[in-house]
């Protein structure tokens, strides 16, 4: 799907795309953090039929609802395609030995054979986090591997 990005001087950015059913939609991101979800009039591409204004927090919730579900769907499909491969979501709890520490410190892949493929923080998905990424209490770590490997990562993140 093609997304057209347009700078709006003094305002922010506009992202537009066309749905599979032919409707044009967009998101306007203001410098203030406010977001507007717009649906364009099919008869007049310069006019909108709907405009929903979202605060930064509301935009994060919507992104979590839409984005989080897509990641889960993709992981489920991957599991169906690869026998023996599972995904696990592991929360970093306050008091975890990795709260405030870098991903590289876990040596998760070397120690367990499983891979940390994403982290969800405050509704934002951080795909393929870098080795210097620092975990925070409340993060949800997405792990892919065998059942034993993903279980070992869960134990590692909880107990060290």
C-alpha cells in the first residue's frame, strides 16, 4: 500500500492512502502532538467527510489497538507456517534485573536460542530493537523461538 507524505508548513505532516475499497483516508500529525484522522469525500478529493481529532494519548491508544493486533496476527501466521516456532510476550516487571539495562546485556539469543524481535512500550511498537535498547518496567518483550527457548527468555528477564 502506498502512503503519500506531505509536509504542511507551520502545522506538521499529512499521510494519505487509499483503502482497498477505494476510499481515501489520511492522518494529520500536528507539531503539538495532536492527530487528526480524516476521511475524504469520494466526490471531492479536496474535502473531508469526517475528521476525528485525537490527543497524543488517544492516538497512542488507537495505534496500540491497530498495531498491536497486526503484530499478533503476523506472529500467529508465522507460527502456523513454521512448526515448532512460537512467540511469547514477556513483561518487564519492576525489580527485574533487566529494568534499565540494555538488550545486549541479556545475551538472550546466545543463552536461549530465542530472539527478541520487538518491544511494546506505552502502546508504541519498537520492532527489531538495537543491542543498546534499554528496557523499562512495563515493557512487553516479544520473543520468537522454540517453546523451551521462549520460556527460558521469560525466566531470564524475570530472574537474571
